[in-house]
C-alpha cells in the first residue's frame, strides 16, 4: 500500500457547472425582468459596467490599470 494514496477522482456532476450557471441565470433573469422595469432601472447594469471600466470621472477605473 503506498504511503500517500491518491484521493479518488471526483465524479462529474452539477457542482462543476455552478460557476457558469449562476452568471448565465442572473443575466437571463435581468433580461426578462428588464421588460417590466422602468427604462432607467433597466440600464443600470450597463451603467455599472461603464463606471467600473472608466471610473466615475471617465479617467480611471479598470481601463486605466490595464492600459
């Protein structure tokens, strides 16, 4: 018997998909809900992405760090 036996391989299952399914489910839920929300609220994810990318003043954010 070896000193350090290898652990058994994990069986494939739904746990491997959790990292992909959650963002996809949230995106689909938002797109469906946006039909019933006011226009200003429906555009919030795009505004948030722009603020993160460009910064609140348009000169900073992630785009400045990444070049």
